[in-house]
C-alpha cells in the first residue's frame, strides 16, 4: 500500500528497522460462474490488522462515466489518517479484492501500489481485461518509485473470474501468474505469491485450510455466498478438538483475533443485469459479526455501515463491543513475552457458538430476502424503480440486522468515541502494528 506519508530518510530508516515485524495474513478467493451453485461468480476477502478499529463502507463517483459509481469497504489508519479500500464493486459489475504479498522489505511494502491499482480499476474498468492492462501499464514507467507484490481477485459481468499473483520490483515491469477460475473452478491465497520467498509463518497453513474447505464444498456443489460467509470467512478451526473451548487460540484459523473485516461479493452471470451485483460486508471479526447486503446500483449506503468523518461505522463499533466479550484480549505483546492479563488470540468459543445462533439467523433471513428481491427485479424494466427497490431493501436489511444484533432501535452518536477508546487500548497493546500503520505498511 502506497502511503501518503512523505518518504524522508528518517521514515525510511524506521521502516527498515521494523522489517522484522511479524506479517499477518489476509485471505482472498475467486469462484467462477461454473463452480458457483447459483451460476454467479464470487470473490471474498478477510482483512487482518491488529490495530484496525475504524472500518466502514464508502461510495465514490467513478472516473468512467459509463460505470457511474462504486462502493468500497475500507479501513482508516490512524494517526496517518489515510483510508485503504480492501475490496469493492462498481455499477458495471466489476468487483475486485486484494491482499499484499510480503517481500521481506519494509520499503517495498511502503511503495506497494496494489491498493491504488485496485481503486483505479473500480473507477475505470468494466472487464478483467481492463484491469490487466491497468496492472501492466502502472509499471511501464521506470521513473516512478513504484513496486507491487500482491494477490488480486477480479470478476466482471461477462464471465471473467481471475486471480493474479503479481510482482513488480522497484521500477521494474510487473510479472504475474494468472489463475483462470473458469478453468480451475476457484483460486485462493493469503499473503504470499509464488514469485518470491514466503515471509509469513501462518500464510501457507491458513491458505491450505481455506483450499481444503473450498474443495469440500465444491465437491458438494455448495459454493454459494452463504457458504463462503458462514463456513469459510467465519472459520474458527472447528476441526481442532485438542483445545479448551473457553481458552481457544485462533492463530491458525481463517477468522481470528487479528481479523478486522470480511467481504463477499456476488457478481452476475454473463448476460445478467449488473444491477444485481451484491457486496456482503461484515464490519468486524467475521465469526463474531454479521454480513449485510449492499448494492452499488442502489446509489445509497445505510447509516449503520456508512463510513463517518472519523472512518468508523456504528455496526463496526457494535461488532467490536461483542468481540471484546468473546475474546480474552486482542493484544499482541505476548507473542514476544507472556504478560499476565494479555492472552493473545484466545477466545471463549462456547460464547461464540451461542452467539452465532443469533448471527446465522440474521444472515439466513437476509440471504432469503436478497434472493426474493433479485427474482422480483428481473421483471422490473425501469432503472429508477430498481434503484429504489434496492435502496429500500438494503436499508431495511441493515437496520434489521443492526437492531437484532445490538438490541437497540437507534444508532448511537457515541460510536466514534467508542472506536477511539478501543483503538487507543489496542494501540498500546499492538505498538508494532501501530507504527506499521503510521508508516504505510499495510496488510
């Protein structure tokens, strides 16, 4: 991720000193129309960041007038006060997510332009071919102080479903490995690529876990947004029976203490209306939170998920509050030395299992509603009417989810204060991650 910080020698020196810091794995996935049970392509991302407590969704006007607009799920990094788009979808049906692939060089992390490439694609592209040209073209200027090391998953409204493992050294052309999900059925990865050495000790294990789960559900013909949300994104190592459920370590699980958001985007089949593109967002640790549906064609974001001036959203704060009940602690200091009262990565899984009865029920109701709305819209010819239907349903769906999740029928104005209190506590316990955020080293 390319930081907006000035690249002065002092900052670069600090980055190099911090290059030993533990990398943290995000997860990405693309599923083809042929492999998806409902015939629509799917992408998914979980984002990890120990000090990331400002998550929300924003809507942007696209540079390409034929696209209209796009929506992004993003994290605001403090105190740098920059925002990172983790994934998004535009009105033309193009959707994209990425995860950085660690190079072992903090300098290259700082000048990684994967996130700007992602946003440019959302703002300008309708097809995966357009994205590929953009990826290549970004690195055709040797005078630019750019590098890229990232996994991108991209789908469009014309049947495209691709995973790019991309690497460009400083001021060098980009090289990439292209996985066509229309041939491979699906493709997933964490924070590594096969174009250079792996620098994350948990990446491979967690990537293989996701692959194993996806292979199982593919063989059962159950690759649906619901499966990806509830069985993949929310995975907390249900196959691990060796641990105490009241002190369960999630380090090698897909959804874990460091995970700050989940997003599942269901695109459209070739020839289908791009207005049906849906972004399911979970504004917190996925196993604890709940996915809710948003639509770029609605030209609207409900208040509970919309990024406010400080970068948070009320639903984000609500999920964090619940997470702090279920996890012993979200600190990271004891990965270096065990400190009393700081139990990194451990949760009370019995509490989680009980709480998921509520969250799964919410999601199942919303998934059923989404299917009914899409069937109804197929017979609606007026674009303004489609926009109004999607806006109304999305608003009602998010409000229902928020009220059921929190037990409150209004959105408190104290949400920003809570976010900062949680962030300050986490910043103290995750000093190394905070410094990486200041310097623009992102996950």
